[in-house]
């Protein structure tokens, strides 16, 4: 029986970790993208690995770290991603993956390091989590879809062709406007990552492949909403959405603009994941969106390692979109 060492990430592991990920998930992710995603030298992640005698990474359990606002306080939370175990007989027989996860929990899932873990496990991962890893608080992801060429939405009042509207859509504006919008929206979210300009640049703008597009809707006073869009096949994914909850016509204007953009790209459908914002969810049916259900969707799961924070309360109040996953 081979022996494996369980330990935290060390500088120099990244190439072998990324190679293991590419092997298991049949991807060609560059090392540059791995460094963007995890940034271990800046503590953007916590990583546990199981290595063999030659130093090869056989299993990994990693979590990217974010600053999560929880009921007015800020906590460091982690999202488990890219977890894998190479299909070696010795690893299966020795339950190496479970041991790697438990090592991660003992080392990093603590009130002082990562008091909150959240993620989007598929059926197999959720089954393992419930049976072996203490997963208790989870529910299906809330997803919505709409045809790009759906029925045209009408304004409440007739306006002449070419007449100016209250709202205009343009590229996301200066960081100050983004931060002002977040400050107005934040009270609606008991649990959420701060959607400010720093996060926007870190999550989207700094991606080495620059796959994201930004759109903001403005009136003469301020930024009212913005969307981050990414095209995937024939789908235009609303990766993130923030709206101040004031005038629904701002969402109508934004959606009509995005439909024109999506049609030019050949997209036939919109996709949005959204939970924790009752104001937006109340508008989606009127905007032509239909809830998606089915086994193809993962669950959203939360686990608290801080006795002062209830996992069930976090699950109920957590605002998330596709931007809170690593799937977009």
C-alpha cells in the first residue's frame, strides 16, 4: 500500500495541482489562469493536498477565499473548488479523498481562518458530503431561463419612436458609481459578497482571458443596475446582476439592450442564477423569465464552523448568482 502525505499547499505545487485538475476534468487550463483563480501568495485561497513519495499531487481539496458580509459583519469565507483525487487503486482503498477533506477541515475550516464554507456540489459530491463530511444545509440552485427573442416588453406609457427614454445603457462606469450602487443595495442582503468596484475588478476584470462584458443602466442621476455577461455556446449568461430595486423599467431597458447584443452574437437563450434578492425575483416572471428545474442543476450548500453563525440562517439569506460560483 502506497503512503501519502497530507499537507498544506507549498509554493511550487501549482504546476502539479493544475496538471491534476486538467487530467481529471479533461481541461487545458493554463497555469496563468490557475494563479489568477487561487492567488495563494495573497491568501486568496486555502489548499490541502495529498502527495505521493515522489511529490506528485494525488488529491486536492481547495477553497477560494472571499470577504463575506454577514448581518453587518465581515467574515472570511471559502468556496471549495477544483477538488479531485486521481483514480489510483491505493487512493481509493485508503479513502484518500475523504482524508484530504478532513485534513482541510481541521487545518483551515475554523473560526479564525475560514468560519464559513459554501459551494455548489453536484449530486455525487453532495451525497458524499452528506454521508461523510457533515453537510446539513443545502437546497437546489434557483435558476432562470429566457429566450433571447422572447415577446417584446412594452413600456407602461406609449412613447414615440426615437424619443429619449429615462434610462440609457452603457459600459460600466467609474468605480465610484459602482460603489455608490452597492451601498444602496447592501441593506437588502443579510449575507452577500460586497459587489463593489474592488470585487468587480478582482472577479472579472483581471481574468487573463477577459471573457466578460459589462453593462450598466443609468438615468440622469446615477447608476441604477449593472449586469456582467458571458457567452457560452448559444447561451448568454447573466453572470452577475445588481439592481437598486427602484424602477423596474431600468431592468426592462437593460434586458432589451442585452437581447440586441445577444442576437448579434447568435445567442438564443439567457441564463441567470439568482437567490436572496426578493425584489429581483419578483420582477423576473414579468420580464419573461421561467424558473428552471431538473437534476442537471447542482445544490447550493453552506456549512458554518463558527458556533455563533447558524448554517440554516446563512442558507436562507445568502445572496448568490453565477458570479459566486467558479462555473461562469
